[in-house]
């Protein structure tokens, strides 16, 4: 169990809000922090990682106190068993893929490095430097590097936001595989409803430094009004496989909308189904009606 019960007054750079949190996350879950920019999501990750010190409160992980203002305990980031993946990758530009991993794990951890290079399909790029890699390859490298020291908790700050839809979906598959293989607890910051539904067990809706709502993705999104650019009801008229993804054609009035989806998302879908097509940040997603 991860329990975060803290207060922190944030400066203008971090949103200029009072962060007042009381969160519990079961071990082994994937939990998403969702909300507008400046609501306190990234600051929450930084507080858990030990990169930002709360003004008051307590953080307890697996019955071990990581932070307590009252008891004057503040475990250093190096001792918190956390891996952190940033949106901008944060790779060392002068080092190759393998050298980026060795910088964290050392050459003595070659077996672990080989395992992660294989898992992330980086073998063909392991001797290349970041400037020669695609966005997806950089992010896979950053993810592998975060896993080198076998963290208990993986923190992901919008790691897939800058990628195209096909690459993003492929990376989501990698995350699910990593989660299952290494039995990690993952905290993810995301604005992508489709990504949240695919990956998350639990969602925390942030608003001005507080958690306004929490629950499963279905509870907090599907059964309530869905915010976003649009929300329409339509009928599935075609489901086609293209490379590693599926393209669903939905007839909305007299217009056809195409939505990219994964195999798991179309398993219960068939031509003729009535669905809701919604969007957040220009990313269409589908919900089956009924």
C-alpha cells in the first residue's frame, strides 16, 4: 500500500496552488493522475520520488515511512526504490542506448541490461546515440533505464504524449508487459482517455491541488458527462486491421469517423453496435452503449 497524506504550498512555477492530498494506492496497481495543467499531478510524482519536500504530512510505502514532518523522517530519493520516466526522455545525448543503461546499472548488471534491451526491442539500436533515434525508441530507452535498478514504483509523467498514435499504442503494450513481468506499482500522469482506460486500475481526478474524484476509469469517465472536444453517438460500420492496430469506422449522422484502437478494445465490438465517440486532446475514443 502507498499512502500519500501531505500538504505543500507550490510556487508559481509549479502551479501556484496549495497541494492538499490524501491518496491510497494498492500495491501492483496502475494508477493515473488526471486533470488540468497546474493541478498538482507532476508535483505529486516529485513529492513521492523525494524531489520535492512537503510542508507537512506523511508518506508511507509498504509500512515504511518515507516522509514524516512530525517524526522528522525524509528518506533520500536514492533509497526510495523508484524509477522515473519523463516526457522529454532525459537521456544522456553523448551516450549510446546501452551506455545510458550502463550509467545507471553499471557494466556488472549486464544480464539485467540484456533482458531490458530484449524486452524493449532495442538490440538493433543499442550502439546508437539518442539523436539518431525516433521518439518511440528514445522513450523505450528511458523506460528501460528506469527499470535497471528494479524499482518497486514506476513514475511516468506523460511519457507518451508527444508520440504518434501507433507508436503510443505500441508503448502502452510495452508498459502492460513491463507491469506484468516486474509486478510494479505504476503512477501515470496522462490526459489521454483511451490510454487511461487501457492501462489503469484507478484514476485520481485532480483539481486545484486536491483529488476531486477517484475510482475506476469506467466510473469516473464513462458513467458521467465526458469532457472534451466532442461526444457523439454513432454506429460501427466497419472494423479493419491495419498493421498492429485496428481502425473502427463509425457512422455519425451522415459522417464517417475513423478511430484507431487496439485488439483488446475491439474484442467485444462488432459491426452494427451503437457506440459513443468522444475526444480529449484530439484523441478519439469509443465506448459501447449498453
